[in-house]
């Protein structure tokens, strides 16, 4: 039996630690839809749409929430626009069918039901067919037309059927049509959709020399000089936790690490682990680690891990505690070996992490990833402005003016500057004007570093909760 209330509470707790995690918010919204809490679902999807304004799947989910609340006119406004798109979402077509049926437009409702089922056969709804006055024969000829593979890329979206989040479905090659097959039957594993080619290396990462060297010592050198490490009884593997303010390249650095050693890269988000069924989240975690073990050397990367590995003492629900325990078991390599599996994780809030994750053999190497230094900021600005009209910009000068700016902040600074240059160009006949040092300096006074709030919280932990020395790097950076 699904314990949906516990699942929803766990998702809310996780989301409170990671409010901008779009897939996680969508997963919460879908769970709320499932249990009929439509107004709450409406709020989640509205927030998600603000984060991703042009996402048709989120629009469809929001329309479903409106429909479930009886707000048919609001649902209709959204859906009428969506079904006119070149390749409308099957779920949007089905919802439009229901809306048309409510308005008594039976013939048109039938047409859209046929389109929805042809595009995605799993949307077949016998009770809706009865209301439409249809029989099974009406769709026999169409059953093979729109079958699609349900083993979509793991975690590609949180807006479809929640079963898409089960890693086991992907591993077992389950198709939505195979309901009569024995789900316990073992099929060949398909790693293609989960393991990625990193595509970048350390040369593509500006600055961070100290951080790179720490990663080399933990991950790269054991691969390049296995005999030396073996002589000292050191094995390849283990975990590294990257922490620091958001927007400073932790994910990019993890991907570059995989590229540096030519290993497979498996990025995992919280929404790809959590499942509404009891015990399924633990199975998902085990399946993910099994994929990494079979494809070693592999860099397994958990983003925003604080939401998945939060302190168990803060968890009100046993549901989430069981998942954390499973995570710890997988890191320990219980009944198996993790040699060759390199686990990296990123967090903006290391203080929320369960202390058990910091024990030897787990995330025993914890690395502070600060905002880019002056030299790195200059390099980032050069990359962002490459190919754009500019006039002899003094990048070093601007870099000095943007202390504690993250990479994302620098991008926002350039975007602000470009918008002003476009306005200037429009007022003077539309001819592009080159960006100057002065233009960037003006924008640097408007755009403020987003890292300041993070450092405000981090400072308190460095001063008052640093008995173990975990936050020494923060204290050093802030010169406390």
C-alpha cells in the first residue's frame, strides 16, 4: 500500500532545504494531484511555472489541478492553447477531452480522446470511454498506433506518470504494455540512458586550482598510479562532498572530474530516488549504485544531497529515515564492493547533512567550493562575452569589482548590461553598440552577489558550530 501522506511530508521537508529544486517540486505536485489535494497541487505547479515559464508539461499539470478543483474555465484557457501546439502533450489532449465532455461537445471530445490514446496508449480509460459512448472495438484498430517507450530517460521530467521515476522500470526494460509479464523477471540491463559522457575536463574549469588538486589526490592519482596507492593499502573509490554557495560550479566540477579520468558520469537528483511506494526509494538507490558498480570506473554524482541525506534527527517521518539508512549502506558497499565507484555529492547546506555521512569510507573528503577568485572571474567574463560586440574591455578591472560573485551572478551581470545596450541601440536606430568596461561597471553596481546570504548563514556555523573543524575553510575564506 502506498503511504502517500508520509511521502508528501518527506517531499515538503526536502523542498524546504532546496526550494529551487524544480524536479522535486514537480514530484510533490504530482503526489498532491494523486491524493486529490488540488489546491496545494495548484500552488506547487504555479511556483514551478514561475521557475520554468515555458514548460508545457508543467502547464498541463497546472491545468489538471484546476480541473480537479472544479476551475474548468481556468483549465480550459491553458489547455486550449496547449492542444494547438505542433506536438501537444498526450495528457493535455486527454484533459481537453474531459473539458469538452463537460461542455457537452461529445463528438469533439471523442476525437481528442482518440488522439490522446493514439499518442500514448497507457492513457486508455474505460470509464471515460463509457461516458463518451465508446466500446473497446472502437479502438482495436488504433491500439498499435501510438505506443511509446515508457522507459524514458531517468528523471527527465517530474510531470508525467509517477511510475516514470522508478529506476527499476528503466533497469528491467519494463514497457507500460507489459502489465501481464512477471515483474520479477530479470531482463538485460540498459545503461545507455543513465550513464553519460562527461564531455569536459579540468581544463574547461576556470580557477579552482586548490579544489582540483584535492580531487586529483582522492580520485585521479589512484587511477594513474595504482601501484603506489596499493603499496600503502589505499583503494580507488570513496566519496567527496562539495559544498559552498549556489551557482559556483559544483555540478560542473563533478562532471569535469568524470571527464578528466574518462569515466562514465551518472548525475542523480532527489526526484530520481524518491518514490511514493513503501520501500521503492530504497530499491531505486540500490539500482542506481548497481549500475555504477557494473560500469566502473564511474563518477556517481548526487546534486543537492542535503535534501536526500538530511539529518535523521530532523526527520519526522520514518519513511525518509529508511531511505537515508539505505544510502549509508550503499556507500559502505554492504555485501558488495564499491571499488571503482567514485561518489561525488554537492550541497549548499552541509550543516543539514546527517553526521553519519561524514564517517570514513563515505563522504570522508569534504571540499569547500568558494565563489570564483579574481582570476577565475575574469576568465568567466571572457567566456560569457565571447562573440558579443565589445570594445577593449578591462576584464581584470571588472573582476576586481565583483568580489564574491558566483558564476551565475556574473552571467546575470552581463545579461543586465546587454539589456541596457539593446535599449540604447533601439533608441538610436537599432545599430548594435559595443559593450565597454564602463557599461559592465555600471551593471556591477546594480547586480549584487547572491552568495552574501549564504555566507551570512555559513559564518554562524563557522563561529558557533565548528568543534570538529568542518567549517575551517569557511572561516579562512571569511578571515574570521
